[in-house]
């Protein structure tokens, strides 16, 4: 084909993402920021909320715990709900539910009412978390998974930077209710953008109806919630041996085990298709995201505690000191995504996880007097490595999957990462608790943190050999004019 002047039209750039995908990514990021900011902002305000409602801290903890459990109840429902209602309607509905929960939380009159309204937020947020990756990866038709994941991880990178600082500023300058009112503009603008930019993908009215796997629902959702609840109780009990930890953990494992056996033997229609673990990319990505959750969320608990308990910083000061890590993670998105599409997720993940472990080592030698410039530099390097370490397995999980398999992969990876985060927090909390039993004074307490950070280094290092199971160099994108594909190019063939 030639132009009227007899010249061939310019070839489309195979490395360029469709502008419609960029618009969709920006739309989804705006809505997702409400969920990420809400989680990080509220985490610094539990003490103030306990004073406001004159409630014990054990009760106020349910403001966070209830939200987290509600998230895990609805994450597995995202696959069925998308097939039943369509991604656009589901996203707008979930965003509206999160807006409602935010306004109700801001108007709460007691600790109990706030906990209930936070559960409403969590139910909506649980649907939005996996749906963000699913919609964007489907829109990109599996191409450029690294660049797509760089878009999706914007909220994850911005949350640790701005969330604690925003929460500290709100508590310093305004009423606690503004921690929830701040979500309103994100939800309103995100909903308006979704109406404009998300494709109307509702199912055909006369098409086949997808039946909800009710048995699977009552196995997986409470099973995962029980696991998370049990892990959340580790810090305040006798480690992993207390009844309030063991009972929900064992019960959750039994329910999840039952769902696993049922899903693997069903020919179709499971709430989440666990047969995707037969794909090496999905299995290795799930394992790495589990360990990545440990590497991300465990130190996120340790670092602010170190700055507060050992160095005497308040919540806002600790949040400001953690900014370099968030800035590093934000800067790593584009770099990590670009190199993942160029050299494959395997090389990016090996390098990134190794640097996460190395950059955590300085904190295993911290004292009460360690210079802040050294710690800030280590946090920045750690943030850069951590940003790339999360992008690589998240993008690799979709390699070789068909269009209809992408939602299940999104749910699997999200659950793996979040459970890994809960395990990381629980393990490091127990290590820190036992190491600080006889610690008196900042110096002894710093030694207790050293031990906990060494555990973090070890758990992160375990991920490095697992990275070798990820796909290698990706195949080049199809030439212009060839039939499009709805699956990510499969780089599991022999690579150099």
C-alpha cells in the first residue's frame, strides 16, 4: 500500500504502546490511588483514633484489620464479577462503593461504626486491586508487559512516598475525618475518567451466563481471610504457637487446601482457575511475589518503628525519612519495565532482588547513632531495586496466557503478594519481639532491629535463585500486518 504520492506509509513502531492503553492506564491509576493512599494514610493515625473514640488500641486496630480482611474476601470474586458485569461497570461500581465507604468513614460516630465503614471500603478495594492489572493487560493484548506493569505500579510507588506524609500533615493541620474525605476527589475524577476512557465490555444479554462457584467462594474467601487474620495476630501473642494464631491459620489452610484440590480437578468454572500454575511463568511469578511481599511489607513495618523507637522520630518524621525509598521505587518503574521488555523478566528480577538484599544489609548494622545520609542512600537504592523486583514477576505472570486467563492470573498474583506481605510482617514482628525482650535503651533496641533486618536480608536472598525460573528474553513483537494475538508472547522457548 502506498500514499497518493507513491511512498509507503510509515511503519508502526512495534515498541510503542497504543495511546488508548495510556489513557486507560491513567484512568485506572487515578482510582487506584484512592485505595493505596487510604491504606497508608490510616496506618499512621491509629493512636489518634484511639484517643478520639476513647477506645483501646486493640479495638482501633480493627480499623486496619477489618479493612484488610474485607479486601481478601472480595479479591477472588473479581474474576467472576468481571465476566458477569464487564470490566467497565465493575470498576465504576467498585469505585462508587469505595467512595461511599470513604464518606461514611469520615462521618463515623464511634469506633464500631468506623470499623464497619472501613469494611465497606475494603470490600470495594478488594475488587479494584486485581482488576487494575487485568483491564490494562487485556487492553494491551499482552504486549509490552514490562511497560504495562510500570503504569500499574504507579500507585504502589506513590503510596509509601506520600501516604505517611499526607496522613501526618492531615493529623497536624486538620481533623482526622479528612483522612477519608481526601479520597473523594480521586473517586469522583476516577469515575468520570472511567466513563470516558474504559471500553464498554459488558457481556452480551443473550450470551452464556457465567455461574458463580458458590462452593469455591465459601472455601477460598474465608480461608484466605482466616490466614490473614491469624498472621495479623502473631505480634500480640506467643508467636506462632498461640491458640488465637494457630486456630485461624490451620482453619484457613484447610479451607484453602480444599479449594485447591477442588479447583485442580474441575474442568472449568472454578472461582479462580488454579490450573494456571501449570504455566511455569505463573508458578514462578506467584512464588516470587510471595517472597517479594515479604521483602516489601516486612521492612515497611520495621523501618518506621526503627526511626520512631530507636531514633525518637514522630510519625510524620519517620514518614519523611522514608521518602527516598519511595522516590527510588517511583524512578525504577520506567527503567524496570523497559528492560524487562528488552531482556526479559529473568535478568531484571535476578539483579533487582539481589540489590534489594544488598541494600537492606546496612540496616542490619544500624545503631542509635548511624548517620542519616548513609541510611537515606541505602533506602534510595533499595527503593530502585524493589520497584524493579516487583515489576518483573508481575509482568511475567501473564506470559503465554490467553485473554480469558488474564483475570485469574491477576487474582493469583495479588493474593500471593498480599499473603507474602502478611507472612513477612508476622515473621519479622516475632523476631523483633523476641530480640527486644531484654533490650533496655536505644543501643540494645538497635541490636534487636539488627537481628530482624538480617532475617529480612535472608528472606529476600531466597528469591534470587527462584528468579532463574522466570521467562527469559521475550520474542520480538509480531510484524505490522500480521494477525494480532490476545496472549503475551511466550518466551519459555529456549533462549540465549
